[in-house]
C-alpha cells in the first residue's frame, strides 16, 4: 500500500469540509464579513472549514481566512472542482516552517 505524501496527510488532518452555505448564511445575518483580497483579482470560489494550524499557514501565505468563534474558514481561490492536492496555497501551507537561524554569541 502506498504511503500518503506529506501534503495528503496535511489535508487529511487539517482540511475538513466545504462550508460555503454556512459562510453565506453567516454573512447574510451580518455575523461574518466577506474578506477582500487586497491587490488581487482573485475571488473566492469555495469555502472550506480548516484547522487553526492550516488557518495560520494559509493566512501567512496571503489567503483569505475568516474566523467565526472557534471555526476557521478558508476562502479557496482555485478553480472549483480542482483537487485540493493541486492547490498551491495548500502545498505551501503543508511545508514545515523554516527553523529560526542560529544566533551568534
């Protein structure tokens, strides 16, 4: 049996489900603002419920991430229907953070 890649493991552990209808209803109720992506022509195509770890990494990569209470919602800008494994934002988020550079005495 083939072992899952680091990206596949990251997705399995940190990306839970689509949540577009929830975002729409929360927005319509005035409970959740729709984010703007400054300096970008990209638009959100899908909303996904993600872990706090994924939300931090995606937000650091400039991706739209909303928080509602303890829920983190990622606005995916890639074409609808394309695989999560093909999403460059997730690929970047799945990479481990660079360790800090050693400091001299």
